[in-house]
């Protein structure tokens, strides 16, 4: 039995006259990786922003573990367990890997921001930071200045920072962007591991990666849901093939 963690129903978001998302419904389940595909400008980042709370929907409803969270802010959603990464790398480049992860861990544990933080809370965030650094495959890099890491490692660090917030829903906007094939392979293996205990929504243009790792694929075109289903079904879908005309991943 799968556990539906995040359920979005008929989400729409308009920017002036443009429908960036229109009636998009998506369910994210624990143990499953759901990929969101679509051409540039299809509305993928908008969808992530609606789920993360960075954007308010024009209409529609979002529940998390059965609770209506449509009107929660992004920090509130992060605290209940919905984490996200951005299309552009978003780390503190001058801080160490460990410091970046501790800051992320503290953002979940609000008390740690108080002036007279008790020592236990600090030890707690240190333990959490070390745990997620290992989980994201960055052991031995704790004291490196984040800005000096390779591009691939910086993206692993972003994932570690999301994990440090104890997120059990991961919304990942193009985590493989700009990676070489070796780095991309490592990231796909990491996503495969992380999916086992969490729900993942992955926006990605790398078709090989998507078809290798996704349990479910949803395709957006012009803000609308074109198709949703298991990878084999999506690959065989004629409308999807037309939307991706020329892309060899769909040459059957
Ligand atoms: N804040 C905004 N204000 C106005 N229009 C926006 C805004 N954000 C996105 N859009 C528009 O909404 C549409 C969907 O954009 P979005 O960034 O969600 O696409 P995407 O699928 O993530 O594209 P890409 O693959 O290039 O990242 C585009 O036409 C974009 O220009
Ligand atoms: Mg985008």
C-alpha cells in the first residue's frame, strides 16, 4: 500500500492573461518518484512553486497527509515536511558544507534561532547535518567551503540541505542541470536511494535519467496536463511523442 503524502487538485495559476498552470492535479506518494516533464515554459517550475508555497494558486487545493495546506506559506510548508530545491543553485557559497546543512536544519527547528538557544538544540542540528551530509554522499567534504565544490557536489549539497529540514516530500527542480554524465549518474543513484523513504517530484530534461528512475511521469504542455502514468505508457503516448518531436527518447 502506498501512502499519498501530497495531493494537489486542479491547481491553476494565472499571470495576467497567461495560464502558467491550469487544472493540474498531481499526487506524490511515499516510496515513489514522480517526474514532471514538459518543454521550456510548460509550467513545471510554476507547479513546484505552487506545491512549495512560493506561489499562491489562483484556484485549486493542496493537502499534505490529509490536511489542507493550500494557504500555508513556504516556510510553514517547509516546517511540516515539504522541501524543495531550486532550478538555480541556492547555497551559501562562503560557508562550509557543514554550516550550510546546520543552517538548513535550524530553519526547521525554529527554537534554534532564539538568542538563548540551549546546547541540546545545537548538538541536535550538528548531528542532523552530519547525517544528511552522509546520506547525500558528501562524507569527507564537511569542512569544504561550499563555493569551491564541483558543480555536481553543490547540487548534492542542496539536496542535503533539503534533507536537513526533515522533509519527506522533496520537490526538485532540475537537480541534474549542468552536470556531466558521471555526476548525473551519481545523482540518479542518490535520488533512487532517497525515494525509498520519501516522496519525490523531479523536474528534469534529461530523458535517460527520467526513464531510468521515475515510477510515474506527468507531462505538462502549455500549463496543462497532457498525460500521466507509468514510464512505458508515457513513452508510447502519441500526443507526448508529438510534444517531444525529434527527441530520441520517444523514438519507438
Ligand atoms: N512570476 C512570473 N510572472 C509572469 N510570468 C511567469 C512567472 N513565472 C513563470 N511565468 C511564465 O509562466 C510560464 C511557465 O513558466 P515555468 O517557469 O513554470 O516553465 P518551466 O516549465 O519551468 O520552463 P523551463 O523548462 O524553461 O524551466 C512561462 O510562460 C513563464 O514565462
Ligand atoms: Mg523551470
